[in-house]
C-alpha cells in the first residue's frame, strides 16, 4: 500500500510540474504579444487623438516626443497594419527593439537607413512577419488578389508630406533578390527597375509607373521557402 501511495504522489507531483511548465510557457509566449498590443494602443492614441492644425493626418510632434527617430506613419485601412515608422543609421537595431526602444521580438516598422527625404524614389519599409498579423504579418494576405481588391491603397505619411500609395506589384522572392534599391541614376534606370518588379507580380493591378513617380516598398519575411521575402510595391497617388 505504501508503494502504491508513493507512486500516486509521484504522478501527482509530475502532473503539477507539467501544468506549471505549460502555464509558464503560455505566459512567456502570450505576455509579450499582450504587452505590445497595449503599447500599440497607446501609440495610436498619441498619434490620432490630438487635434492637428497641420496637413498631417497623425500627430508627428507627439510621436517624435516618444521616439526622436520617427520618420513616418504607415497603415492600411481595414487591416491590423497601423504603425509609426522609425529610421536609424543601420537596418539591425529595430529588428529587436520596438518603437519605444524597448527590447522586443516584434521589433518596429523601420525605413531602410539608405533612404532620405530628398533623393529617394523607392521608400523601403521593413517589418517582421507575425503569425497574429501584427507588424507586417497581415501582408501575407496580399498573395490573394481578392484581399488586394479590398485593400488596394497604403497610407504612408511623412511629416508634412501625407501620401496614399496604390499597389502595383506583390510577389514572394529570395532575400538577396534586388528589389530594395532606393535611388536611381536616371529616369530610364528607374523605369527599367520598376518594370522588372511589376512583371514579378502575382497578379496585374492595372497600375503603371511613370518617370515622375515615387514608389513605396514593404518587405517582410515569409516562410514559403527558406530565406523567402514578401514584397509589396505601391505608387504614390498624385494629388
């Protein structure tokens, strides 16, 4: 009887340990997402709840007070994609630090360090692919043309320069494929480059590129194959 009692106690202890391990694992994986969601809500409140006296659609002064490296705001209406954009002198820092500069596996949405506000014709933004569709996770849906048809326009605003951008190309490619060139030596170089990107698209959106256009590129990891990237390219709509 004593042996049977000891076996029962051992099983009970083992069960409790397994339950505690499961709870710990769940909290470890859920809490960062929950915490980042709260931070996102606070950032959106700063960006949009203050009354603006400028042409800007978001409060860049409020965002700059939170992070002096703020350079823009990107969102796609009707999707979870709604974030400030930052930029620093490299493309590594914001892979593991969020907008508030706290260490985070979600990172932040950031602009390629080679882009500037004067000579850049292809504005390149990066964000992690997250399975809950936060950050650039929802871009995965653009592989389906019907999703594009419901969300054909990206809002990318820079301070004093709001912009709506219509998508002209969506595709999956290798990480080392040349699709992230920000500057061009001539209009011909620009048009040839964009023509190549447009031809790679999974479907035709009917949007053409002219020599005077500006382009926006959203880039994220995707797990279609090893080291794959999803690229979404859009043209700024002229007012």
